[in-house]
């Protein structure tokens, strides 16, 4: 066996180890539930950075999923596949459209000890995000959207106009940070917002809600109604907060997630 061959085998083994999901290694020895964060439309996983910092400082293993934002059923399957690779108990957290994703991804998974909805939709089976968004007056999202962009796979992608992003989505975030968020926003396929939910995991799993009183994407009245319908263990309203309290009020969001993680199911 030549040196070159041995070196090639060693390199292959190192590469295989490097590609193992780091969260699987981290959570295997953890004595706390893994916190899994699912972002919504017009955001990305970095929107959780403040929350992640607070939770990790307290010893929680955290995974922030890159939500595909292509279809509700597909996004839920993708999220569920990641949940299946995480050992031990999990607290599953969704923002905005991500609430619909976690409501489906958690179905039938008994290791999910709590669902946390951050300015998020909690649909009943058969309900779509679009229908819930229009159930109560107050959303100005439609007027802030850019012209739909044709998607390669068919359908269209939706973005928020960059010059309207802060006022619509992140009014309580400082202007510089909001500009970066506007440029880096992830589009959502219009069809994902119209697809009916396949289930409602919050019927079987304890739920917690937190949202801002000045949310312009989802009317606060709609979120209060969904929290009541889900018999939420807690529903926190952050005064004057926008649609992204995990950015502007990371401490309050992290505190609710921690409370959910410590509660008995």
C-alpha cells in the first residue's frame, strides 16, 4: 500500500467527518433540548442571530434551518428530515410563514416538546397562509410587494420592495441593519402562501406565541386569535415591536423559548 494511497484514504475519512452535521455531534451530549429555528419569508437564518447568541450563552444547542420557501409541503418535509437527524428532545420555533412549516413538520414527532410561534401563522388543517393573513384587517404587505418575479420551476417569487422593507417588515430595527436585511431577503414562492396546511401539530404539542403590537405583515388580532385557538401556554405581546421581534427584541424571544424548553409537556 503506497504512501499516496494511504494519504488518499486518510483525506477521504477527514472529509467524511467534516461533512457530518455539526448539530448532530453537539446535541448528542447535550442535557438540554435542541432549539430548532425556522425562518419565514423575506428573511433568512441570520435573522435569528441575536436569539442564537442568547440561547448558546445559556448552554442550549441551536440549529437554524435554511427554509427553502418553495412550497409548504416541501418545506415541511425538508424541516422534518432535519429534525429526524437530531437526537433527544427538541423545541421547534417558527417565524411568520415558518409557523406554518413547523405546524406540519412536527406532526407525529413525539420528541418535539414545544412549538414557539414568533410573529407566526399557526394554521388549522386546510388553511393557507394567504387566507389567515386576510382573516383580520391591518396587513399592508400586499402594497409593499415588488412585481412578482417568474421562477425557473414555474410560478412566481415574491419580494418586498427594498425601499419599503424597513417600514413594512422591520420598523423597529435600526436603518443600517434593515437595509442589509432588505438586500439579503429571501423570496417566497407565491404558491407556498396559497397551499393549504396538511395538519396542525399545535393541537397535540404545547404552543407558545410572541409577536409585536405594531406588526404590519400579520395583524396582531390574527395572532391573538391563533394563540387563543391553540390554547397557548403563553402569548407575549411586545409593545411597539415590528414583524421581526427576534431581531429587535431578541432577549424577549429567547426568554420565551427558554421557558418553553423548561416547561413540562
